């Protein structure tokens, strides 16, 4: 009989990402092998990401959109996946 110990260890990662619209973050996840499912969810081999639009981040008159990413991923692929995602979301400063 198989039990929970037979499943790969998983990690849950929550990130608030500013300045990248939800639709674009979803596209990046699809480029990393995911498929969009129910609203706000993208699933790939060994991982599932839920995207949630948040209230805009405000500093004085500056308003920047935010998205909360909740990623459940197999521990063995978490670090590499996050590196690949960070390369896609990297933005140069001015």
C-alpha cells in the first residue's frame, strides 16, 4: 500500500511580484511548461501556481500593480524552476 511517504517532498513558495501584470506572469509560467486551467491557476509537471491580483502598491503618486504567486512544487526542482522564473521576471532599473 502506498502512503504519503511515497510522494516527492513539496515546497510552498509565496511571492508578491510588483510591476508584472498577472497575464504576463501567466505567460511566463506557460513558457516554463505550464498549462492554464481554472482562473488564476497554471499547472506544470511537478508544480502548480496560483495567481492572484492584489491591490496596487503605492508610494506617493507612484502606483504599481502587484500579483501574488503561490507556487507548490516538488522540492527537487524548486531551486532550478525559481532561477528560470526569476530570469523571466528580471527588470532593469532606471
